[in-house]
């Protein structure tokens, strides 16, 4: 079963939500955050990226940063721009990006289930980033950004969500990037019970995005449990802020690669070696970008030309859910053996470009930014992600790029 709980959400005052709600902390660096908060003292980035209000030379992981985050959040509450609901609620969060619509449930998800593996993960975490979120949550006393969870879609849950959305939302706005955000409060006891009962029928939930946030929630729970001699298991710190979407509403975009050099090879040598494991077709000069339209097909941009490249049969194991991923195929058959990118997590010669930036961004990286070659992918499917999680395996880094992003501050979970 999946145990989820309603909670007393801390939310923006309705007339200020467009000023407060912000992009998640991890889609920008400090300098970008500083620019985003200019002229907006109410941006929630003052909490999630609180170094923007400190000396520019400060280390973002300095303890002063977390203390500043706590002070700012406390001030937002004192000033009444963030208000806590009087009773535990669920929340329905609807997003619209172009023609794509997704509707998720905002709830507290169980740390116990995360630790037991029935909230399944598919990525490794980095110790420094995990510690950063642990410090932020523990010192602010709040989970300020949600974990993005998914489950295999259930008709009964869809019907409950549709019924909730017949009421008037508390927020309904379009952000500066054109993405629509609508939030409904679920405070009716019968509806709350119905939601709890339906989720209790689910055997597993999956982390789509937010592995560091969920790991930090687990770490904070252990810290607070140790400090609390009267621990019962029902405290708020036993649950983490999540937005839970049915799998068939998820939108995964391509997560592309750019590489600095050809590992000392000439263009001809590189193409010859790549041609041993890929079928390569050069497109006429000036052709539209070779955006892949199916699995195991890739686009490649090299010296002003686009190529279509296709993995040859027998060069990967289709029965292995990790080996059959396109990111694995390119890594194992080209990036590692030909371009000597051994560990894409740490190698400085490779960089990653989210599909939201478009194919022209790949051309720019090669034509203007000093990269030698770019590779475009067909998006990983949500079913591939779930199959890997079910197998207890780990996806390669930068395999998925989810859009639209969940806005921070729509609902905050106080510990």
C-alpha cells in the first residue's frame, strides 16, 4: 500500500502568488537566481536560493546561507505573504504547457516507504547535493520544494481529481514562461478519505524527479528522530512534500549531449569508428536539425552538418532495461570507446542540454560555444523509467528531462 497524508500547507497569499512562486532551485545557478530576483523581494528564490541576499563571494553551501533561508521564510510568514492552512488538506495541482496538461496530487509521502523501497528510485545521488538539501530542510524546518512522484494511472483517482477541479481554484495564473499553474485545496473530509483509500491500493510509487529532495527528507527524519525521545512515527518529519502524477500524464523531453573535442581523431577517423556500430546518414547542408523520431535513432551535429545515426542491431542488449536505453547505447558504443568519455558524471569534456532549449541550442553549442559535436536523443519513455526502477537498477545520469517544472512555494510542508 502507499500511505499518503494531508497536511497544513503553507501557501502564498492569493494576490501575491505570481510574485512568490518560483522555478525550482536546481534549474539555475546562483548568478541566474540573482538576476531573477531583481526587483522582486517576494520571490521564493530568496528562500530556496538565499545566497542571493548575501555576499556574492559566499559559498552556496555555507551554513549562513541556510540560516538566511530560515530568517527569510520566517519573515514571509510574519508579514502574512505566506499563510498556513488551518487544517490538514490535500491539494490538486494542474499545469498546462502548450497542449500538454498534467494534474497531480500534493500530499505528504512516507519516508518509511522510501526507505523500504516501495517508493522506487532510479538515480544515484551526489553526497554534496544531498547534504545541501538536508541542511536546507533541517534548518528552515520546511520542505520548500516537492518531489515529483508518479504511479500507474488509476481511473478512480482520475475521477476524484476531476471532481475536485469542478470547484473554484485558489490560484490560477500563467507564469512568465507561458506555463499555466492552477491549484485547488481539498479540505473536505470525505474527499480526503477517498483519496487516502485509493492510494492505499497502490503497491508502489516512483520518483520521477527529486532524488536529492527525497534522500534529504530521509536524512532529516533520522536526525529529528534521534533528537526526539518521544518519537511516534506520526510527526510531520516522517513525510515529505510530493506532487504525485499518473504516469500517462508525464511529459519527458530529450536530454541531449555536447562534447568538447573528438578525442584527437580527425572527422574522418571519428565517422569511420562511429560507423562500425551506427548507420550514419549525412543530411544536405542547410537541412533542418535531425530530430530523432523513434528509439535507437539519434541526431548528430558536426562541423556545420546534421547526421542521422541509428544503432545497429546486435550492438546492445534489448532485454536489459538499462542497456537498451538510448543514453546507454550512445555512452557504451560511442562516447566511451570512441570519445573517451568514461564517466559522464565527472568528465568535464561533456555537457548536457535539456530538450526544452530546442535543437538550435545544439547548433549554437557547436558553432559558437566551442563544442566539437552534439548528439540529440529521442526522449526516454516513462515506462522505461518504471521498468528500471522495478528491476532495482539505476539509470545513467541525465536520462530524463521533465516538463513542465513544478513551481516552488505553491505549497510548502512545514516540519
